[in-house]
C-alpha cells in the first residue's frame, strides 16, 4: 500500500544517523554540542585551579617538615658537640699551659704573626690578660715579639721553632689519646666520625663573632 504524504513528510534525513523520524536521537542539536564543547574546558580549568592550591599546600607542608627535621638535627648535633667539648677536657691529659695559652700559641703558629689586639679578639679575653699570656710564652721561649713592618710603633707576636715543636708534640699526644677512644666505638660510629671530619674542620676554621641582640 502506498504511504501517505504526511507519513513521507515526517521522515527526515539525519546528518549523522541517516534517515529517521523527526525528533529522533539520531539528530544532533548544534546548540547542545556547542554547550558541551565549552563546558569541558571550563571543567578542566576548574579542576586544575582546585588542584594547584592543593599541590602548593602539599609542597609547603613538605618544605616545612623538612625544615623542622633539619633544625632538630642541627640542635642534636650542637648538643653532641657541647658534650664532646666537656668530655675532651676530661679525656686529654692537661698540659702545663692552660687552654687560652695553647690556643694563642696555635693561632700564631697557623696564621701569625699577629698583634696583641688581634689575639685579644681571637681569644675573647682582655688586653692585660693577653699581654700577660704573651709575656709568659715569650719567657718560655715559645713566642717572640718582632717589629710590625706596617707600623714601627707596634709589635707582632710570632712563634719560635721551640714553640712550633712544642705544639706538634701536644697535637700528637692529644690525637693519639682521642684515637684510642675512637677505636673503642663500633664500625658504623667510626665511619660516621670519619665522614664528619671535613665538616668539623670547616666549623673549627670559622671565625667566632658575637651574636647580635
């Protein structure tokens, strides 16, 4: 039987789904497709915007935790060094010269000659106190005063060969005493001390300045 004109007119050609009845799912609404295309980038941008603060917060949290861990480690190391300093005074046999006199002798041996004023700041004592130490070291033949080439009115404190030899003997005695104690530690502890030697040398070489405030 021949279909009616109304029936034929109700059939349309779908651009994507072929022929089908008008209003079927085979046709695509251009406005709806355009809305979907705009919504997808907007959603991605919103998700990225939410993820960025979360990532920054996580990175800040990790950095803060690392900073706290480093501060705790440095505090532990400082406390250990303070205890070692006290232990050294007990572990090493006292010399005939006190610690300040030996440190003064070491300073003029390593970096001298120096003026009295420099040694006062280096050892953090008064000028009369340093003058007395230098006088006693000079009387023992360990240091000598010599003219300062930069200022004829000033004098420099320089170590003598006898003073240098004396320091070498003191350093050797102390190093052997410390080595004997270190050998009593476990392998891992000895290895840790060996690896820390360069850092300790760098710390000992730093000038000491008064803290502000």
